[in-house]
C-alpha cells in the first residue's frame, strides 16, 4: 500500500517488487517512483497474464532509452536456435530497430539456447530453459525503436502463459 501526498492509500494492480529495499531512503524513493509510475504500462495489466514492476517514473518523460526485462513462463519454441534467432530478429524489426548482427548458442539436444541481437539502438537477448518452459528476455532500445512492440512480438511468437515485466528508464535528457 502506497500513500499519495495527502496520505490517502493508493493500490496498484501489479506484483510487488521482488527484492528487499535495505534502507529507509531507498524505500521512500521507491514509494515516490511507484506513485508517479508511468501510466502507459497500464494496458499490460488488463489480464492476469501480465505483471509489471516499473521503475520508470512519470517524471522521466524523455529517457535516453527504455530497458525491458521480461520473464516468460509457460513459453513455447525454446529449444530451436534457428527459430529463436528468427523470432528475435523479427521482433527487433517490428519495433523499428536496425539489426546489426546476431549470435545464438545452442546448449545441445533438448536443452536451451542463449542469444543476442545487436541493434543500432542497443540490444535484445534471450536465455531459455525449455525443461521449465521459461525464457529470460532483455530488450534495451533507444531512439524511435519501441521495446514494447518487440515484447509483444516475442509474446506472440513464444506464447507464454504468464509474463513478468520490469521497465527501466535509462538516462534523462
């Protein structure tokens, strides 16, 4: 429960932060960030398949970049390196990014893959655990590229049953 400036309780419909804030100053800063959280993420909360942890305060309207960290649970297509590479590149292009290169490593028959796509606007990466139907996704983009579009493209291709998303505003102009 967070309180606004008039000490009225404010409820948020997303999963609680999953780490411990060790000092009171950090806790107070977190409360302020949550109060001014970017409203543009609310569309992700329309169903129970998404939860958003955001440290993108509304007071940072022009970040140099946006960094999305996503956990895909119950995901599909996590074993094939060629499919993963195509999915990453398609998501980057859909987001309006320029692909500079890619590298995918296959951990062997029935095991996961790890991969990165380097972009003119930064990078996208994945690490998969198909034995757990889980993928860790990292999308960092600057400029006009939209990491949320890349995320939606990855969700459409990998079909997770649940997604946890962390959004970070990188830099302030």
